[in-house]
């Protein structure tokens, strides 16, 4: 089994240093003993592994749900911004071509309301946090955890991914919806 030593140096006293070394598996294994994400989440039983699998499934589905929610909220915001003038002609107005720069966002002159941007930012932080937790869980190299994350992402996309096709942000569908 390919392993890489992982050393945690500690000091037992001011003049002597003791190091604790443990080996980290660098290949996938299908065991039930591991520490997942936190030192307190030590899995030693089948029940604990099943709970961890369901937790990773839930986090993966939640990640996809948040991604779709953010796309949907952006669609609503853009639809409300474009609604007054998008049906006049199908071409974008000169104002929409300019876009907004960072000054207009921070000075409150952006067409996108600040509270929508704040909500989007909070959802982004949560989504990225979940993504990093899932990445760290996969880095345990436990095959069951890996499969649960991948399967959860697939189930999440199946459940929520349709919003990307219905509410694709920046698509011509945004303008066509307000004209009908």
C-alpha cells in the first residue's frame, strides 16, 4: 500500500521535541474505520460509516440545490431589471452593454439591488464551504465516501439541475420570458 508519512511535531518540554507520525493512505480503500473531517468524527463501526455516507449524500445534494437556487435568484433579479425595456426590441440596450463597474456596485448605483447581491454572496460562501468540506471528505480516500459524494452530486443535479436549463442566466430566454 502506498503511503506518505505525515508528521505532527509537538514539544514535550522546552528542550526536547517529540514527533507523532501516522501513515495516510494514498489509494482508495473500502474500509469502515476512519476519521472524517474532524477529530471528533471518528468512524469505527458500520453504523457510523452509513451515517457518514448519508451525511455526504446530503451535503452533495445541498451543494447542487444551493447552486440552482443562486442561478434562480439571479434569473429573477435580471428578469426584474430587464423587464421594463427588454420587450421594446430584442437587442440589448446601450445601458445593458455597459454593465456596472465596481464603483456603481459599492456606491449603490448598480441595477442589481444591494440586498440581492448580499444574499448571493452569503449563498456563495455557504456553497464554497460545502464544496471544500466535500473535497476534504473525498481526500480521506475512502471509496464509500467518494461514491456517496459523486452519487449525491448526481442526485442533486437530477433534482435541481433542470433550473439551469429553464433559468439559464444571461440567455436569450431571460428577455423572451418578459415578452410573453
